[in-house]
C-alpha cells in the first residue's frame, strides 16, 4: 500500500493522522509521516472483495491522499521488511544498517533456531508496525520495572556508605499510612543491617511531636494523604543522600492508585525544572528535603490536615540550584488519583495563560527592563514567497520593540528576491548581507554574527511564519535567564500539528522531536505543550541565544 500526501491549497493535510485500511475483514493502522510517501506491506491470503480507507477526525482521505495498492514479489517484500526491521537496532552500533540486513536475519536465527520464513518475518514486521497503536499493558511493564529497581538498589555495598549522619523524619497525613512505611523501613533494614539510619514516622497533625522530631532529623520526607511508598523507596533515598551531601531536595517517579487500589498512569518526570514547576506540581505528593531548607522556608504548617506540598515546592524553588536537586528515576511510590484527569485538564486549560505568564514573571521579573537588542538572522537563497511571508509576519506582528532583521543572501539570482529587498530599502529594521559561495548553514550564521552587534541572536529559517505577537518577548525573556543556553519555540506544520516542541536525546538511537504530530492545543504529557520547560536540545529553525554564549561556544558548528 502506498499513501501519498497531496499539497492541498485548502490547508487539509493528513500529516500526523492515523490512516485505517479495512481490507479482507481486518484493519491496518498507519501513522502518516511528514514525508510525502508512506508505504506498508500487507499480506493477503484470500480474495479481496472490498477495500475501505478512513482517517481520524473525519478527514476525507480522497481529498488529501493518493492511495494505491501494488502487488510485489515475495523476494521484494522480504527485502523491504528486513529493511524496516533494521530500525530496531542502534544506528550507532550498526552504522550501515540502512542497506545491510544480514544482522537482522542473524538475530532472528538466534531467536527461532532457523532462518526465518517469510511468514515469521511478516509477523515480526506487523508487531513492529503495531507498537505505536498497542502499547505494553502497564501491569506487565511495572512488574519488570520493579524487579529492575530492586536489582539495582539492593546491589550496593552498604559498608562504604556514610549513613551515620542521616536521620529521616517522615511526615504523613494519616496514621493508617504507617503500615506501608513500616514495610519500606523493614526492607531498608534487611539490606543495610546495622548501618540503617534512624527513621521516625510522625503524623503532621501532632504539632508537638513534629517540632521535637525536627530537632533530631537531617532530612524530612513530605508525604501527602494516601501515599504508598515502594519497598525500594527508602533504600534508594538513603543511598543517594549518603553519597550527595549537597542535596537539598530529592524526588522520584510515581504512578496513580485507583479506588480499587489498582496502579496505573505512571508519571515519568524530568530532572529539576523550575519553569515547569511554575505551571503545575509535576513532582507529586512525595519528596524529601533537608531539614535546614524545610525550616528556612517555614515548612508545612503543622497541626493541619491541608495538603500544602505544592506551595512548599514553589517557595523552595527560589532557594535551590540545579546541583542541589536530585531526581531518582523509577516508579517508587503511588498516590491516589486527585480528582479525575478530565477535571485537572479542564482546570489547566482555563488557567494556562495565567500560569505561563506567572512562570516568566516570577522566575525573572526584571529581565526585560533593559530591553536587550535582538538580531534576527535569516539565511536565504531565492524562495521569495517564503522569505516575504517570514519577514512580513515579523514586522507586522512582533510587539518587542528593540529588534533588527538581518537577511543573509546566499547567491540569490531570481529578480523577485532582489525586488523584495528593494521594497524594504527604507525599513530601518531590515538589512541584507551578501554571503557568496556554497550554502553552509553554520558558516552563514557565524558570518552574520560577526557582522552584527546585538545582545541576543535569533536564528530563524526563511520558511517560518510568526503567529503570536509576544513570540520574541517570551523567547528573549527565557534566553536571558541565568544558566539558560538557548531557547526554542513550538513550531507547527501548516495543518496545525506539532513539528517541534523540543528535542529528546536518545530517540531512534540519536535524537527526535517530542510531541511530533500532536495537535497544537493538546494538553500533552505533563502539559508540556502549553508550558515553558527544559529540554535536551532545540532546533535551529527558530533558536534564541545570548551573544556571549554563542561566542563562548565558538559559534555554530
């Protein structure tokens, strides 16, 4: 099956949608990529009486897709399936895996005990294609995950861990929760033996007991109502604290407990992200803080049952540096579902603008008082319609006052391009630099930086179009924050689907774009598509960086 995306002037574009092919009484789902052509091998063993094609969101596939079915030989099918299976391998280890499929067959030989038949290969091919649509059940994944955690945290040599200075105070909300904590303490003592630190469990309602226990504790475990710690929670906490004396705040991943006490909806958290914290408590209802920090910011109000961990974290955020916060990866506790998910999403939708504004203003309230000068650098070669759309959208929409556009022209020859430059001859915020020779994106941007003097640099592709008036204000505000290297923007395809919302290292063996093909207004995981947050990397299609940072790194590579 071959599905080709059309260029439709109406803006109907199925990129990122799921195509469903109903054929021979079975369904074949296929995620349509940004590439023009998407192909799928389908094995038919019976006569086909009908074929039905549909797209999600009631899009008519006949309007935006050309679809064809072509019969191919078994030999060609096997070759294409083997090539598809190469993607299961690390491209760094198998550098020429695009063309060499021998290692796939060898791997399958080890699994099956014989060279795979085309039927066996097709089954594995189908499993690979289905992984986007049929994820592993959480209960099955969790069982393997907890076993891996136990093997990891119980293998340490406790004789060399300096645990003698650690004394933990666990502040709970309900006496009924003590049994779960006692099980975690017992697991710790069974492993650490005589080196197990003192751990006290105190109900936060008991104001006098809390005050007395704080005087003898080095760290405080803040636990919300209904928290169930995993057996490895205290084992991991003690090891990390013993080896990191500078740690002031520590947290782990968690999942949710239903009313039937079933575990679901794991929350796999990023490392310390004060920007994301401003728009919601991604850390959850359990964390560990040093007693010194707890007392410094007045802790939780004792003698009350009101959960106040999130307000406490917001106060602590201003006192913490990145190297003082540790995130331990792994599902190490469960917390009750706090209202239903749809309610939480509706609440965030109603308050998202307010939260995002607060995130910028509270983290760096005075950053824009000086209004640093911004240089927007746009490399181009002809493509006048794209360049016009990009430049005019900047000039018409941008509300940040102190910016300048430098277009670096790399050997344009079309008269329309020269005419557009001439149109903007009297525009004080627009200049053109000539860069002859072969196109080299890095060299072009380095050349532009050398010939400008602005404090902040925006690297921008000529095929982009500005959609919000405050785009530059927000990017500059984030870019000027201490320890921020560079800033990217959420970029959309023409059909409104997400093209870029940050780069995640390690995807597909190297890197990949997070949230690609999701709807632009999607709440997404941890509400990240609507919240400023930290990422591994960003695309240079729209990137903000301070000049001093750019020069310190030696320019674009």
